C-alpha cells in the first residue's frame, strides 16, 4: 500500500485535520488537570466520540473539497 498517496488524499487529510481539531479541544482540558488522578475522572468516552466525529466530519469535508 502506498502510504504517501494516502496522506495527500483529500479525504484522509480532512479526517486527520478533523481529528486533530478534536484533540486540540481535549488538550485544553488536559492542561487544566491538577493531578494524575484527574485521568480517571475524565470522560474518555465523550473524548473518543468527539475524535471520531471530528474524523468523520473532516473526511466528508475533504471529500467535498476534493471534487
């Protein structure tokens, strides 16, 4: 499989961009943690769902922009 071609494909680029945007939101939450125990209290299911949504929306946007 040609991974370089995959990385420049508009759908793949859109998915990665969307997921990175969602990760940036979570990074702001990570910076507010006071101790390592906050890892257990964090809502990981919400974060993972947000990352998946970002990837899906980004891929759809990338597909539209690539037309």
